[in-house]
C-alpha cells in the first residue's frame, strides 16, 4: 500500500481523489499496490466533503509524515506551490503536479533535485490536460530528435475561436459564453492573452531540446484583436484562425512563439474544435505524430495526475531521467530573424494605389476580397515570406502611405 | 553500455540499426548508457551492407551470448519468431518486437514468461507503427477504465479509400497505385481483407481489458467490395467510408469488429487520410483522446522499436507489469447480438414498391439519391439501428422480394 497526499482540493484535486477511489481496483492491479490518499491540504473548509477527515491546513502534517511517499501538488500558481514542492522533494517525497506555471518557471531546478534524490517530479497534466504528451515525448519518441512542435494548447481560446468561426459570435460574446459554460475564468487574461499556451510551449520546448526556455521571453500574442472580419477573410482563403504555439530547433537556438495564425483547412490542427487541444510533433524518424483530446477539465486532468502517481508506484526507487539544464544564456532565437508571411487588412479609398504600393513594398501579394458591407473600404492581402524584421518595417512603411487610412489586422499565415 | 541483437534485417530491422547509429548521442543521454548492436540475424546475404560484419545466420550466436541483454525481433510471421522469442525470454533476455501477428497469437504466454523472469516483452511498434499507443494505453491512461477504442489501423487500406474518395480511382486502380508506391504488398490480402487491422485491434483489446482476445474469432470484413458508387453515396450523406476497427466492453464480454463504415465528416477519424493511422480511445476519466501518425514505414516503426529498447535500458532489472490472461473461454460478444445500422443499395425497377417494402421490413429508413447514371436503377437507404441478427434476417427478406433484382452493397453506418 502506498500513501499519498494531495495539496489543493479544488477542481483537479477533488478529481484526483475521486478517480483514485472510483478506479481503486484497476489502479491496484496496474500499480501492483493499493494507493490511498492520507492527507489533503487546503486552507478552505469543506464541511460537506466525504473526505473532510483527511483535510489539513498545516503542510507540516504532510512533510513530516514518513508514510507519505508521493505528494500531488494541484494548487496552481508559483507560491506557495514552489516552496512546498521543493520541501517535499528535499524530504525524499516524489511530487506529481498539474501546475504549468511552476514547471515552466522552476522545472529545471525541481527536476535536478528529484534526480539528486533519486525520486521523480512528474508533470504530465501540466500540458494538454489529460492528453498524454509529456511521457510520449520523453519515452515513446525517445529515439527521435524532435524537429518541431505545433500545438493548440489552450482550450478556452480554441472554444472562443470555434464559436466565432462556426456561429459568427463576436469575440466578446464568445468569451462571455465560455465564461458561462465554465471554460473561461472571470479574469480571462491568462487564456486570451496567450500566457497559458506560452507556459505550455515553454515546457514542451525544454523537454524536447533539453534546456530551460524562459517563458517570459517567448513572443506571445493572444486572440483579443481577432475580429469576425478576420474570420471571414480566413474562410475565403480556405483556412481557419487558430491560436498556435510553435517551437522549433533553429541551429543552436530555439524558435518559440504563441500567436493567432491563419492555417489551411487541410492542416491537421485545423479540425481541432471547441475545448479540445492537439499537439503535432515532428520527429526525425517518426515524421508527424499528433495527440488530441481534452486539454483541461476535472477528470481529464485528474486522469493524467493519477497516471503519473501509478508510474511512480511502479518505479518508486528510481529517477526517470527527465531533466533539462538551467542555462543562463537566452536560448530563444530573435523572432525578428525568423521567417513569416502576414495577412494584412488596411482601410483605404484609393484601392489601386494600395495594390501598387503594397506589391512594391512586400513583393507580389495575394489580395483577398469578401462580400461584406463592413469591408468595402478595405484592402486585404497576404504577403510573401520574409524575415519578421523586414515585415515589421514594411508594415510601418504602408502605415505612413497617404492612401492607407488605418491598419485593421495583422495575422501570421501558415502556407499549406 | 548495453549490447543488443536484431533478428531480421529487412525494412524495419535496417531502420532500427540506422536510428541507433544516427541518434546515438541523444539515445545515450536518454537511456543513460550507450546502446550497441552486436548481432544481426538474417538468412539472407547483405554483401553491400556496412553492418555485414554483424550478420549471422545462426540464432545460437545470439542466444548463447551473455553480453546480449536485449533482443529486437522484427522478422514478422509466427514462426520461427515465436520459437526464437520464447527462447530469448527464457534465457533472461528482454525482447522488443514489431510483430503484430505474433503478439496477437501468443502475447499472453510471452508476457507471462517475461513477468516470471522479471524482464520485458515490449511491442509498441506492433500497433500504429510509430504512433505511441501501447505505452500511453498502459501508462498514461492507467487511471482510466477503457470503455471503447475505434481506430484506423491499416495504412494501406486507408490510402486506397482516400484515393477512391479524393481522386475517384476504382478500388483496383487505387490498389495498383498503392503497390507501385510500396504501400501495399504484391499479395495484398492481409491488408485489404482486414486481417492486419484485426490483429491490431485484438492486441489493443487484450491490453485494455486484460484478457486474451482471439483475433481469429473477430468479425472481419475488408474493403474489396467497396465501389465508387458507395463512395459517392457516402459523400451525399456528408460522410466518408473508412475501414474501422472497434473494440468495446459489453458487460463481461468484449465486442470487437473490423469492417468498412460510413462515418460522418465531423467524426475525428474522418479526416485521417492517406497512409496515416489514428486511434481514438474513450476512457471513463479522460473522455476521448486520439493518437495520430504514420502507422507503418521503415523509420516510424524503427522509432517505436528503439523507444522500447531505451525504456528497457532505463529499467533493465524489472518487469513493467504489462500482462493479459490467457483465457480459454471466448471473450468475444456474438456480433449478431450487437447493434448496428446498415446502408443498403439494391437494384430495382419499381422503386415505389421497394420503398414500401423496405420501410415495412426495417422500420423507417432514410433514402439517398445521387446524380449518377450508373445508379438510376437503384434504391439506396440507411436502416434504423437494430441487432445485427435482425438486420441480416431483414436483408435476406428483401433479397427475396420480386421488386429487388440484386443487393449491391451493405455497409455499416456510424450515426453522428
């Protein structure tokens, strides 16, 4: 029998306790031992909970209990989760987490402590919720050099974009809808501004390339500026708009970015709708492989946490060699030096003048027209591929043209 | 340093040797030790191969070499692979295989020997080629009770169906095309008759439900009878035809089947094209999760084999508790007792008579008409859901109707 503690009795924490009880028999068969929750840490009261006898507000009850060999940290946020996790690891307790913020910020250090102590710090649930991605990347694709990862890593923004595309809802209406359904927080910034996806791609990058990637330095754009007109132009192009997180080896640097992108309907990520997430991995031997499922939610996330716990029970005496180095230099490639193609929409009266100037400045562009009274005074086009530095300078130039009244949108385009 | 032997120097075997050499440094980092190929077993000569000094025709060179702790079996077929694998396991050598035929037939026994000897018999590459599925099912979804698996498990048939759907090629032309591209064998029966998919779903069923499932008793239909008219009718229905392998818990039985199915375009498997495979798994906690990638080919398959080898090197002293029991009773549910809906096409002159009879016999059907000169003398319809026993009997009845000249097609329908 293995005794564990759960820190944080919110949505995921209560899901973890439920799954361990509900599937106790099959878990015992797979792990080889029964798994019992001995303590639950939370500062709140849960007088109605069936587990209230396990609750404590004092983290020492967990840290000082030698019977507890595995701690599940599902509190979220960097502090006090960081302090508690470090203390647990230093006390020789394995830690399993769903806390992407903490893994992105301090993963390198926590993994090093785990290795030193010959225990594990597992975080399958931190990326893609229930979707198996950390273990497949680390184990199943271990024979591959990972060349590139593209992912839809945030369910909230994918739900909002799906509502805009499928139902013609505005961003604001779709966000409110998502909040009413419980898919978005009351303060939605972490999701809609792309920060959540950014932390996840930082974790996947570190895991794939073996070095810490500073999530705060990853170029990150959210979806708040995406309009229904953009969605319609994308449709006219046979494409859809998705919030795409990308990470790619670029010489000895890593190119990582989170931004809305216009991707062709045939792209494997284009069909990923609603709150679903998907991660497309390109390895040198395997080619493209994709993992798809629910990227959040009580039971999907709990499922990933409990799978990590089972894996630890099966290998309680050894470290699993997941590690990335804590490097001080900035591993990230300068985004200005990377290639991209832009979709640009501008307000203009003299369209012919715009066509000519745009073709002169960007090189031959594809112009797109849609039947929509709101866009009659617009010119929309897709540029050829250039370095971002060049594209940004070119945008600054067209902004100054007398025939261009305003720039409405700039969205990167993935060409089929 | 860990020394391994490779049995079979065909496409996959040479891929394994290549990947181990090419990615030696990152494999050493992940495994914690270097991995060296010491012997390659094959009865053929490879005078041009860089590895010719490693070749042997005598399996004793491997079995009697105490330095070899892991054997890769990529020979295919049941014999002599079965005898060699058993001998290697009994000699305390871990075995990694891509041989679905052997795993489907003797997996239970070979896993039991591995457990007894505290070593491993790994077979990630046997299902889905390079797609991680065995390890995710066994580890990442370990907290779940698996409710259902649906998969496109054969790349050859998926390529042929994609050509029929996208390019309007006939089955025969698409098969020839697949053979020219090296996607289909000269004798394509194992693929196009569904036997390959059947072995794979037998393995996934055994793994998910913990008991041996006899692949020879799984109801299996291939795609040889699918015509371009069927493809067009499916399109009219907003659907596509795919060869779907399904496995589902049904009380204390397992329902497994391989057959062409008409599935709606919105189905997650509908967009899986060309030689790609995908496996959709439903777990009680995680909901739907899908794994997608290249289901065959030299390097994708080698990637999965080498990942298994790395995992063994990291855990050389322990069994991974993958096991299913070898039961004598037949675990499979009688397909006649399972529910289905049929798409049926019949030749007829008096269509009104057919409409009336069909509605009377099956209950209210949906009739489908397409603009195609070849189908002007046909009536096509989709039946309500019934037990297969009832549907088969009903088909026998309409076959005898004087207004029905012939039955052209019967294909199961997945209603969205």
